[in-house]
């Protein structure tokens, strides 16, 4: 019995020592990362960093965390941010954003509040920390911009699973989306759009020029090279949109490919585009005539089935040119 007690005590002391070493390694590693970013011209600051979770977890809690990348002009601030890692499974990381956080771009600063934002990251072993799987959950999310607009989302989910060297199967859904009242007014002076969007659901496979890993923060974001859209469904009152298709994305961000669209009450969508100033009224009248012929082929005049085609740097909806295709690149 005496030797058993001594052995137990030695095991406890050894385990405690390993946890202390591990906690010290977590803290010094994060401190070193922040120092390296500051040496590169970043803002990488926090008021405090505490590591707890003895004996089987490492919980790193940041207070007043602020990061800013001078090259892209993107910045992020959070009053509190936490990571939670099992000592037995260090590649599985839970993240938590309690309270309010702020995202700033060169154009505006947006405050995000939720209760709370939670995520789970599965990282591949190794120094590059390549992303193998990610899950994010948002509840009661509200957004407020310093430019005067506000928006909210009742609930949202996002997941991504790595299926190839730089390919990810993704799924995103959101319900109870309320757009900024100013945006609704600009888009829809005829009262077609309701304030509340019932929901959006997207399933797609995304391919990039390199994997998502720690370099996505330290150097540059991976650039998309392909999109395989399995399902897109959006519902807003009487307006509904569904889409599926495949698009390749060139190194300069110009897309090429085709997306099959189904739009219900598409005439009202044209009126919204005119109200928003995105489409001249004369062009909308011409489009309505042409698209009306396409819609008639499906047997329902209010339902449009047409391909959205990207070719030669331009966009076409069926036979109708829509204009220049946007460059799809991440800052």
C-alpha cells in the first residue's frame, strides 16, 4: 500500500509538471507569434493571456485582443477570446467569442454581437496547422456599422471538411436574416422585399491554390480556383432562388463556367434591381421581354429557368449579357 501511494503521488507530480510545461509552452508560443507579427508591422496586442484547464485541458483566455494586418487594411478586436484544447488531442481546438467583437476594413468598422459565437477546428498535425475540418455556430447575431446600418441573423451554421490537398466541402445555412432597413429601402421602393429573409442554404465544394493553414493569417489568404455549387436555395417572401453549377476561377480572379438558375417571381427581382440602381429601367424592360420567352418554355411565366454563364470576363443570363464579371479574390 505504501508503494502504491508513493507511485500515485509520483504520477500526480509528474502529470502536474507536464501540464505546467504544456501551459507554459502554449503561452510562450502565442506570445512569440504576436511578437513576430508586430515585427512585421502588424498590430498584435492583448491586455492579458491566461492559460487554465488543469489537468487535462489547455484553455487560453485573451482579454482585449486586437489584430490588424497593414497590407490588407483588415483588423479585428474582441474584448474576450478563448481557445480550448485537450492535452490528449491537441489538434482539436474549440474557440469561443463571447460578447462583442469588431471587424474593420478600409471602408468601415462593424460590431458583431452574438450569444456566443462557437467553433470547432480540427487541425492536421505539423507546424503549418493545416485545416482539416471546421464548424461554426452563430445564434442571435447582430451587426452594426459605423456607417449607420444594422442587420441581424437569428441563427447561422457553417462547416468545411478538407477532401483534397486544397479542396473543401462546405455547407452554410442561415435563418431569420434581417437586412439593414436603409438597404431594403434603397433596393425596394415598391415594397416587394419583406424585412425578414426566411433562410439561405448553400452546399458547395471550393478549391484553392493552397491549403488553409497558419499562412492564411501570417502571409496571404488562399485564392479560390474553383467552385462546384451543389445546392443554393434562398427564400425571401414570395421571391425564391435556386442554383447549381460549376465555375473555374483564373489566377486573376475571373470566373468561367455556368450556373443553372431557377428564379420564382423573377419579374419582381428585376424591379428590385431597377430600384437599387443596378439595372437601368430600359434594360430591365428588354430583359423582361427576353426572359419572359424563356420562362414561358417552362410552363410558368413567374418561374425562370436559365443558365448564368461566365465567359470571356463577362456574365450572361441565358442569351442576355449582364456586364463585366467580378474578380473573385480574397484580400
